[in-house]
C-alpha cells in the first residue's frame, strides 16, 4: 500500500510552481517592508503606520519596515520611563494568537521565510536527538520571560529607561533586516560599529549556519514571539485536524515537518507552525486545516472552511 503512494508522499506542489505557503510568506515580507526608498537612502521610515504593531518579528529599524515590531514595542512599554502595562501590544498579539495561533510563524514571519530558504541549501542536514531537542525548546519561553518581560520591567538604570535586552543582544532578525542594511547604506555607521554589533553579527552568523542544517532553529529554540503564540495553538480558530480513519501511519507528515512535530500523536502541538507541509505530504488526504465554524462539531467530524 505504501508503494502506491510513493510519488504523492513527496508532495503535491508541481515542480517549478511556488507553494501557497511561500506565496503568503513573500507577500507578507513585501507588505511589512514596503518602504523601498528606505534601503536606498539608509533611512528608517517614520510615517504614521510606524505606530502600528505588526504580528511578526520584523525590526522597527529595518529601512523598509512600515510598522513596529511587537517584541520591541513590548520591551519599550514595560521598560520605559512610565513603565506602563502594554495593553495595546498584548491585545494585538492575543488577537492574532486566538485567530491563527502559530500560523503567524509559518505563514507571515519574514525571518521564518529566511530560515526556510536557508534550509534548502544542499548541505548535510542535522537530526537533533530528542533528548537535546525537547528540553532546548523551553529556552524560548525563558527568553520571553527574562529578556523581554522581567529585565525591562525591573532592571534599574540611571536614566530610568532599561535597554530592550532581546533586541539589543540577541535578535537576528534585527541584525539582518535593520543593522546590516543601515551599515551598507551609511558609511558613517560602519565607523561607529563596535563590539556590540560584532556580537550581534556573530549571533546572526551562528543562526544562519544552523538554519542550513536544522530546519528553523531560531523558531524552535529562541524566538520569544513563537513562545507567546504557542500558548494559543490548541484553541485558536485556525486548527489542524488528522482523520484517523484515513491515516495509514506512513509518517510522511512527520518526515517533512520543519518543527519535528509528532503529527500523528499531537497535530496541534504548541510547536506546530501550521505551515501545511504535513498536509501536502499526506498521501491519503487525512490532514485538513482551516477555521472552525462553531460548536456543532462532534467526534469524528470536522467543520472547516479551507483557507
């Protein structure tokens, strides 16, 4: 039986045709960073939309960025002079979390797209052992709690304003989308670059190298935004469903999952980014995804509207 489906397991997207996921990723990246003149001028966009918090990790300092990064905004709110509660930022993130869950990571995040493309480079791939992989996934929750919330909220500085610790010391998306383009466009900035930028460049280089051999290492282990959205995966409106009656337990879905989710055991795991790779690889059409219409669903039935 498995032999009958061998060709379909490889995926249904015809060779040479861009997948739905990739089209959405490219469109999202273009819309979020649509100020093309900024890359030429080496200037940050300061228009009215910069006050709008986008749902993905997209650096405020990127020359093309039209909105504000939620992680940077969160740190600015809790670590600013007034240290107010970030109602707007959390409300925005919770809205996207309740509606999409980690589909935001799989479909909308530009740095997720970067990692996906890096993994396509033909170099030896690394399979991280479960005894290392599973505990390491909790690091992103610690990054969210310590670097994004606790340190900005409670660290004491002379100015009364705490640094955005995650953005300043770790965020590779900021280095790639903001730091490097500004350095290229403005020679004066290159002269000012010091040890901190060298450190950030090293962090980016390590993640880029890791992304060639491990699918989405930043999403798996370090991203605080992914950690936040993970809490909504099990009850968000957008869900994944596995029909046990159609499943032949071929594990094709698990072999293609970029987040190494055990699909047949927990398809709506907090680690699932709803990229659709498992759905494409399934030879029997046992996996579906979409928005639940209401509470009329009974056991064994799914009411979905396909995206």
